């Protein structure tokens, strides 16, 4: 078979789809079982002071604006784990799942998320339904942090391969 | 540089490769070490009644038919973790590995698997060997569940990018 690896080019300014979402995470603290949207299944190992080894599973609501109480348009399901020894740093696998009249389908953001940086780009590696076979980039910005209880992240989604 | 993100078209009815596999999972229960093919490395946290937080590592045989005793044609290796508070729901990373005279190579299914649904589509995000650089969709159907001991899942594999 012939497969030349082809050097493709890409106009970053022209994604085939672009939208912004806000993810809300409420960490389980032992008392807030009803409201919690994520929980650590492995606690930090004590390797350094930046939660190395902490592994968190999540099922977070996503809204179009920054208001946690707005109606969720999607959920982010998956996990993140802390791997930094000298700073806070996490590896994430987040599937954004839509189940509404407007959108049905999902896509997955995955990779290294140095969340202490103002903005971070991560790959979108695949999708289904309205997002079938999609690929792209998610730019993450931490909107708000409330200690270890709550954080809100802006997801600037840019899809560069669209089939729907 | 040029090339706008391309709105490609995809004929879902014409994958470049399509085949069906059946995955068999025998959960480790403390006594069946010899036969077990998966085991929880983290047990549920008690956040809701749907195993939230349970993290299972697996190395499951895959057959062409539904018979667990048939000769495996591949194995599914990876993990899944439960993230549902209101229902059973899992995030999965499953690499299907072939090591036979017919096929040598692997591809990875990854993402959100609401396994209580009759069928679920998940992205196939990449592959190697006979499946080099492949991408596609896996449609999962739960064939059979035997309590928490055994489950069989049908994997309807549709590859839309083939290079082999």
C-alpha cells in the first residue's frame, strides 16, 4: 500500500467549529456528597508539596456562561492526576458530553495540563455523534479557584476536523 | 499558511474496515486469581450507589463469536473507571491488541462509555501495525452481564481512516 506521510497545513485562525464552555468542579470534602462533582480516589503520596499522585475522577457540569447555576449544556466526564514535584501540574482525560436538543455527541480532550499557566492548549483527540471523527485544540483558562473546594475552567474549543 | 480547516465528508456507511469482536471480562473476586482477567485497584468511594471512583485494570480475551471458550483473536488491555453518581457510567481506555498470523497491531478505543445504554459509540483515536494511524468509531453493546462476576461486550469496529 502507499501511504506517504503528508505534511498537511492548517490555518489556526479558521477552525471549522469554535465555541466556549465553562466547566464547574466541586471537590468532595467528605461532607458534601450531594453537591460534589469530583472526588480523589488516590490521595497525594507526599512526594513534594504539590499533590503528586493525587488522582481525581470527575463528572462536572458545563455551562455557556460563568454562572454555576446556569442550566448545564454538557458535562465533562473523566479524570485528572497530579504529576508535578516542583509545581502543581496535572494530566487530564476529559470527555465533553452533550445530551441536549441542540447537540448530541461527545469529544475528548486529553494530555498535559500545566494549570498554573494562564492558558494551556490541549489536543482534542476524537469524537462521536455531532462531533464524529473530530479533532482540534482546547485552550483552557482557569477562571476561578476557591481554595481546594471549587474551580471553574474556561474551555475555548477549536475544532479543525469536522465531519458533521 | 493556507488551508482552512476542512469540512470533510464521511460516509458513515462505508468504513474502510469493519469487523465485530466480543470482549470477555472476569472480575477478580479474591478467590479466582487464575481465571480473573480484570481487577479493581481502587474500590468505590461511597459517593452515591453506582461505584463512583472504582478503577479497574483489565487484560481481557476477545473472540470472534460470543463463546468465551473460543480461541481469542486479540486482547483488550487498559482500564475503566466509574464516574457516575446517579447511574452506572464509566470512562474507558481500551487498546485492542492483535498478535496472530492474521493480524499484528493494535488500536485504542477511548472515552465516555454510558454502559447502561443499549449501544454506545466511542472514538478510536489511533493505531499501530496493521492498524497504523487508523481512526474510527467503536459501537459497544453489552451482550451479557453475570452480576459483578462476568460481562461480555460486543465491539462493532468501524475504521474510517485506514493506511494498511
